[in-house]
């Protein structure tokens, strides 16, 4: 006899854990299923899937009640990088123009990079990621930016 409830089995399956049930136990639980009138009904082939789907829905509801978020809300994550706004670009025009000009000299075949604010200082083939606004960069960070620009 299994010591797990259907909700526990559904939770384990939701986490990707395979739950083994003996064939004898499966037959036993299917034959004892009763309808709303209290009479035993024959097991239907769709019954395990319906139970599993219902249990998965129940697990989702429990998760929502614990976290206070729906699955769609929990999946929405703030972007890791944010493009520079027009205001930020206009405030730091000289610095951005200097770096763009150096980019054009280093990589004449590539278009101007996209400027973004993220978590680290990084230069890729298409973007320049800064850990903060251009005006807040330290001298060390600016030196690292130029070094990464020339080595890219």
C-alpha cells in the first residue's frame, strides 16, 4: 500500500520525481473509486490522467497560496539589462561618442553597439554593458572598458 496521497504524488511528479506505484495498488485504488451518489463505479481509462491533472492543478493552487504569486507572475523576471534611455544618452554624449568612435575604428565592419546598463562591465560583438550609468563609472572601470573594447 502506498503511503503517499494523490496530492503528494502530484507534487513529486511536478518536481520531476518519478513515483512508482505497484500494479496491485493501482487496481485497488481504481476499483474503490466512487461517484457522488456513493456507489462504486468502474475504473475508467482516463481516470489516472484526470486525477493527475487535478492533482497538478491543486499543487499549482497551493503554490500560489504560499507564494502569493500566480505562475505567470513568478515567471516574469525583471530584465537583466536595461538599454540606456535617451536622457542618459544626452547627459553622457561626449563619453558615448568617444567610445562609439573607438568602436568604429576597431570594428569598421560592425554597426554601433547597443548601450545597456546591467550588472557587470562587458563588451560583446553587439553590446556594451555597463554596471552603472556612464557618468558614475570610476577611472578603473573606464580603463577596463577601453581595455575590453580593444581586446574584443
